[in-house]
C-alpha cells in the first residue's frame, strides 16, 4: 500500500469537499433570498420593488439560523471524549484484572510513543460483542479510544494494534473535531428547513397563516441545503476513513493488522448470519459516524464509511477474502494447525 500517496489524496479530497460545504451555505443563502423575492412578487399587487434591506435581512436571518444551529449542536457535544464514551456505555479499561485489557493499554501507550502523542484513555464497550471501536475528544487532553469486547475477544495483538492505530489517526488528524463541527453545520442547515416547515404548519382547524407561502419557499430551499450538507458531511467522513486506514498502515508498518480487522468484520457480516444478528446490536447514534465500521445499511450518498470491500482492496492492492472470527494466534496452537 502506498500509504503516503493515499494520505495526500484523502487530504486533497477533504479540502475540496470542505470548500463545497462552504459553497453550499452560500447557495442556501442565495436560494432563500430568491424564494422570498419570488414570494414577495406574488403577494404584492402592483409590485414596485423590495423593502429596504430586504436581501440583507434575509441573508442575516438565514446565517443566524445556520450558524446558531451549528453553535448549539457543537456546544452540546462539548464535555470531552470520556463523557461521550460513558454516555454510550463505555467504561475505563481494567488492566489489573483483565489480560485482554492490559494488552489494549499496552498497545495504546506504544502507539502514543510512536505517534508522538499524549496517550488517550483506553475504554471498553463491554456489552458489545461485535468488532468495532471509536475515538472521541476535542483534543489530546480529553481524548479516548474505546474498543468493543468483541474486538478484544476476536482480534490478534497485531490486529488490535491496527484497529487502535486507525483510531489514533482520527485523533492525530483532528477528525473528531472536524466531524463534530460538520455535524453542527448540518444541524444548522436543518434548522432552515424546520423554520420553513413551522411557518407553513396548519393550526388545529387545519388552516394555515399568511406565512405559509414564504414558509413553503424556505422549506424547499432548506431541504435542498440540508440534503446537500448531509451528503457532503458523509463524503468528508469517507475520505477521513481512507486517510485513517493509510495512517494505520504507516503507524504499524503492517497491512495485515488493520486489514485483518476489516476482513474479520466482513466475515462477521457475511459468513455468520445467525451469529451476526446477535453481534450487531447498534451502538448509540452519537458515535455511529465515529466507528471503525458503520453499522446498518445507509444510502450510498449518506454513508459515512466507504464499503468494506473497497477499504480492504486499498490496503492490500487487490480484493481479499473475509476471515473467520477465531484468533489466528490461538489457531496456531491447535495440533491440526501444524499439518
């Protein structure tokens, strides 16, 4: 895997998508102004022009809703990675009493030295039997890396190292902050849609007020902006996943570390249907976009993660078969594995 080339490619794509996000906000402001200008023409008999500061006020109110929604959403996410992790059911690792969690803590500290970072707090989602993980936190001081019990149970040390290295990349590259800010911006775009919907809502008698006409215009413009924002946020997230995969290979100097994790997840999803239903209990919505592997099916444009097959192909340079959930280091000790 040409991981440095992959990293630069992902960073360039991210920059283009962030510029498109800014263009989307500007386009939304223009669309709201156009919709309200058309509405004003329709409701004004003998149209002779727009009121003073008509477009300035429309633009200011639109930006107030977008940026105000962004601020409200990001303020709600403040409080540190540990607080978020505990909210979704994680606890701190117990290295003194559990061998697997001691291994996790050792890997976290080893990678922190390798990446020249402050070690994030290792945490465990003890009730989650599927293989997954996430990193959270606004900076290195409040950062955490949480892994599921399934990852501790089914991954070799090299694979667990690859998984943790992937999450380290998200912290090192500032992806957790970026995702939270983009989520706030999408919430702000959604507020424009909600404003229009509330303006055209009917009362108890089924009648709409005079605000319904501009409300429909704002709701139409807002819905386009909201959908575009969601699609761009998902596209940015997909590029950051590619970047984190490449960084994980760089940190560990091994394709089989993270590659083995993704292949085992593919085997979990495709090869063991009855067991997969038990393993795939959805994690909290607040961390769905932060996970190593996205849970549940999403429309292509709104998926926050690339397809597993594509991620595996990029790591190895070719398609690779899924792996069973057993640990290879344990299998190697079986008598029949020697022949």
